[in-house]
C-alpha cells in the first residue's frame, strides 16, 4: 500500500479538499437561516451639535413668538382708549354748537380730545370753570395755536376749553367736556322701603281693641330696577370686547408655546 505523504493513512483515503472543510468560509446549509446585523453608523459630534442647535433655535423661536403675542395683547388692551375729534369734520371753528356735540358723546378717563383748526387764527386754551363762563384766557391752564392740539383726559371731571382770540369765545367757540370714570358704574338698586307703621288702635276701659282689626302690613319690599344708559352700555361693550380680544390672544400664545 502506498503511504500518504502526511501520515500513515493510505492513499485510498485522500485528504478532504479545503473547500469542503467546515470553517468560516464553508458554504452554509440552504435550510438554515442566516441573520445579518447592520450596525448603525455613529453620528459625529458635529452632527449632534447641529441637531442640538436646531432644537434650541426652535425653542427660542417659539418663546419669541409667545412674547410677541403677549406684547400684542397688552397693546390691544391699552389701545381701547378713544380719541375724539372736537366738532367732527368741522373741527374747532366759529359757528359750531359744541354743546350738542358733547351731548352725544360718552367720554371716559383715558380718552383724548383733538382740536383741528387753522394755525394762527384760533387757539385752544384750557381754563377754569370761572374763566370759561367769563370767556377769559388770561389765567389759562394751557394754551396752543399750532393748528392741531391733543389733550389727554387723565381723570374724571369736567374740562373747559375756549378760543383765546377776541370775541371768538363769546360767539360760541367754547366747550365744556364732562369726563366719566374709566370703569362704567351702574347705579345700585334702591334698598327696599320699610313697611309703614300701622296706626295705633284706640284703647277703651271696657273692650280692648281686637287684634283682627289692626291693618295688615305688606311684607313684599318694593325694589327699583337699576337703569343703564345707552352711553354706559356702549362703553361697557368696548371694555368687554377689549378683554375678549386680550384673552383670545393669550390663549393663542399658550398654544404656540405648547407646540
């Protein structure tokens, strides 16, 4: 028998080819399932930094948007004050009935008056009640002749204005402006009137007055329904509208922050 060059086995049993040996490169059985795992690539520090920057930028943008909406809310709340143009389209001039003009207006503290007139021809002088009656501008609280004068009505009360040019005030160029408090007050209900005391029954020595003859007293108190003028209703509606807009804007800001 011929000996195998690498051992004592006969040549009858040749060595197994390398391709048929079981190892890392050996073919797998077709009935077996091979699972392949792909490792996710690791993000570099630059990508992570960019992601964090984008997230921070998004949060900052949301916060800025909420702040802007809150500022808009405050602006709309303060913008509820009304500017009244004295005399309407005619402005501050001779021949205008300013008493009729003020009677149709509801002016509250915080509003303002704007006088439009010809510069150098008329003036706007704020005076006291006494100087208003006498058409005297010698002790005016303030005076202006620029052609457009705006006066802020900071508190409730009556404001008096005249034209300081000779004879203009006496010809009707004067105005008294009543200003109400900023919060429209509704007159409280009249307290119920106390029942009328019944007359004392006369007493005699023989027969005392019967309790059934005493007049009956009504126990239902009379009440007075509070009345609200149309002007107060209009002013109240303005404040309620401003509060509603402010509340809606605040809710939108909160929703933007939550997003």
